[in-house]
């Protein structure tokens, strides 16, 4: 038995329309977000990406020094920090 991907599922359209209507109703009730709140969100998204990346760089540098490698751990942990930070920022932006 094969399952349909979520985008092809018959209820996906209903769910999308319902979420769109709820967001539109909330926007009509609350209005536009203040510029300060938008700037704060941009700043927090930046820190969500920068913090794990810097932590990966620092830990990777230390591990490279301890293990005698050139940049193996630094490069690996920087990449993982960027991926983790991007995932956290994505989740933060798409919070319902």
C-alpha cells in the first residue's frame, strides 16, 4: 500500500486554506506588526544562526589543536553549526 506525499494528500488543500484564513483573520484583527518587532525578529534569527556557528568554530578549533589535525574538526563543526542554526531559524520563522 503506497501513501500519498503530504502535498498530494486530499486534506492538504483544506488545511492550507484553513491556515491562510486564520492568518488573514488574525492580521485583520491585530494589524501590521510594529517595525521594532520586525527588527527584533531579524536580530534573533541572526543570532540563531551565528551562535551555533561560532560555537562550532571554537570547539572545532580546540579539537583540531588537541588532535593535531589541520582544519578537519573546525570545518565539520562550522558546517554543522550553520545547518543547526538554519534549522532553528526556519522553525522560528514558521511557527504558527
